[in-house]
């Protein structure tokens, strides 16, 4: 495919980036620590941490790993934390020690946690006390030798620290009882660590920065090996796309998605550190009224999220009254942004909700809507600089423009492979090309459109039906809050469409929905079954779990 998207690039957006601009992520951190020393880097629970304070804290953490725990370059450190000030200290401190970060979802079950700790060969873990009971269940089965234990209020300082920790533990009962052997208290670690003993590791592009685990939607969860080179390249690609939008030292980004997820890790934590921005960490975005209250108290310039998060905010009282005068970047990813949500977002905030597309295996950015796009156009945008894309048919050949096929990606951001899984790596990495499993098309300008996940496709009487299309049409009905479409077995047609609906308007009926769909969809795409639910199952970042709904059907 000719790189037709270059002609549509906005003025000043480079066709290529220099993936060797930095030797490692450490170079990037150190420049930001020096250039933005007095500016705030992270904020959470009413407390701000400057770049200078972050520099010292991460150096202390790194020194403790090196000198007190005896960890060496390349050793794996699991970080099982929600969005708190302790989290970037642990992540960046681990990287500064030369170790590899293994990001862990705090909501994992004991089985999932045991798998990830063992699969990654993690020797240490940084964990919030709220989830320590899960670790207790599986610790004996793992290689973990060191446990750093934190509490929610640890970084609040003074009396507030003790008050928050007391309320969380004794009033709200959010810390189930646990017993762990010789855990190291996070605050004690920070007090005991000697930053003077810190030794800067010799890191290069090929060194492993993150073992970032995929969600395990197909089989067992696998660790994508993301090197310092992958991460540096992707940050340069993000800069190539957004450099004309972001102002150094002036940005405030709302970080509601968890930092253990690759989207928030790169797009929020690392990108806005590079620009000297402030990450406003939201610990519990599911508390929508509390989230809106937090937004009211901050003049934010950017926000990232998934479709369900934006939809949730739009349906939370008080959101429409917020001051959006500083908001210049609203970026959706992780799942398809639905047109009704994007259009309402633009009406309410006067800010375009642009869509990007990425994967854990690509660090994650692959495509993004150009900053000069005036309104949502249903696409995932244009390929990032230095990114090649193919659309491949079932016959192994590239398909023609306008035809659907599997999206393949090649670029310096593509992972090294899956950790200790050569067969799984060989299945999806072919001559440097990563086969994404997503079905896509492209247009004359080089805009790409995700049709759906290959595995989520519904086949009705031989016709391909894509859940995204069904869901977007359903969301055009003002009475629907959330919807998910799946295929259910049928003896004649093979499969039929079933939708699960959360109502906004309680008077809405199945008949109303079917009538709405008949006006907007050809007959074989119209849902044959409607099931109303109070809520839909979601992943940790808010993606609706179609698989769980399908299994329950």
C-alpha cells in the first residue's frame, strides 16, 4: 500500500521520527526532571508532587531496589497499584534501577495474579494493602522474595495520611485481613533509602522496560516485551502527532484510566512527563459524582479515556456545567468511540473527541486522528509517523481500498515478542509485521476504520455482522445508556444477533429498540433478542466484556 496518508498529515507532522532520539527512558526522565524541576508532575487526593520531588523520590526507590534488595539490571518488579502518587514513584523508580516493570491489575483474582507473577519471573512486588489478601493466597507458589506494602494515604503527608489510612481500613473496611512475611512499608522504604548510593544503570534500546500483559481474551494472558527502544519510539511518534497541540510546561491531563494500562502509561504518564505537564491522577473514576467534583476543582487541558468513561461523564449531573475553556485535547481509545457519544461530547465540551488506536503489543500508539480534524469522522485516524500498515485478506494478500481485512502493523513501536512464548510470538509476528486480529478498512485519504475484532464477528447466514455497527445504531436511541451486541447460536442461520441493554429511559421496551434498529439496519443485522441489564460486565479500563455476555447467553 502506498503511504497515501502522508498527503493528509497536518502541516508540521513528520513522516518519520528518530527512534534513537533517547538511549532509554531514563534520558527522557532526567531531561524533564531538570527542565521542569519546580513544576507539578503528578497530583492526587489534594497533594501535588513537583518534578524535583519526583526525581528525588524515584532515585530513592531505585537505590533501595539496588542496594537494600540487591536487585540487578533486568530483574522483574511487579507493580499492583491503582492511580496514587506512589504509583509513578514505583514505576519510574523501578525503571531507574534498571529493572523491568511488570504492571499488574489490582483487581486480579488469586489465580490471575499467580499466573502473572510466575509467568513474568517477578522477584519483587509493590502492592496496595487493599489487595494484599490476594497476594497472601498465592505467595508460596511464586518466586517473589520482596514485598513493598503501601496504603492509600501514604503520600498525603502529616495527619491526613493517618486519617485517610484509618478511614480506609477501619471505617470503610476496604482492607481485608492478610498476613504477609516481612513486608516493607512504602513510607519506611522512602525514609531508609539512600539516594547517594544510587547507580545509574547502562541501558539501551534493546533492554526490557515493561512486561505488559494482554487481557487474556484469547487463551492465557501473555506478557508483551516492550523494550526501552519501543517506548522511546512510541513517545517520539506521539510527539510527532501532538507537538502542535501540546505546550511544554502548561498542560494538565486528566488521568482516569489506570497507569498499569498501556494507554494511560504512554499517553498520560510518559507523554505528559515529556512535555512537563501535570498528571491529575483519579484513583476511583467509577465514582462519577466524585470524579466530576475533582474535574470542577482543576483547569484541565486534556483528558483521555474509553467510550464508556466519556459516556458516563456525559450522563453524570454537574458535568455539563464544568468549565471546558482550557480543554483542547480529548482522546478516546481502548475500544470504539461511538458516534453519538463523540458528537454529544463535542456539543457539551466544545472540544473534539478524537480517536486513536493502539495495542499493548505496540506500546500502544498505531494511529490517531489528526489534530486539524474538525469533527468526529468515525475513523481511528492516520498512521503515526514511521508506522506502516497493511490490510490483509484471508488469502494472505493485501485487499483493495474499501475492502475489509485484518490490520497488520510494522514500526519501531512493535514489541520484541511475548515473554517465553516463541510459538505465540511466531503466530502474530511475521517479518516484523504484527497481525492485530482487528478487521479494518481505509479510504482515499488514508484514514483507517476499525470494523470489529476478528473474534467478535457475528456470522448470520454467511453474512458478516460487526457488533460495533449494531451498538452504534442502538446508541442513537436516546433511551439507551449502554449496549453490547453478541452472536448466539441458531440452527438455521448459524448465528443471530442478541443485544444487552442498560436503559437510560425506564419506559423503553424491546419493541421500541427493534423498531429503531429496523429503520437503520438491514434485516439480518437487526437484533432478534434483547436482554435488559442493570449494568454490563467491563474490564478494568471500562471495555465491555462481550465474551462474558456471550457465555451467559
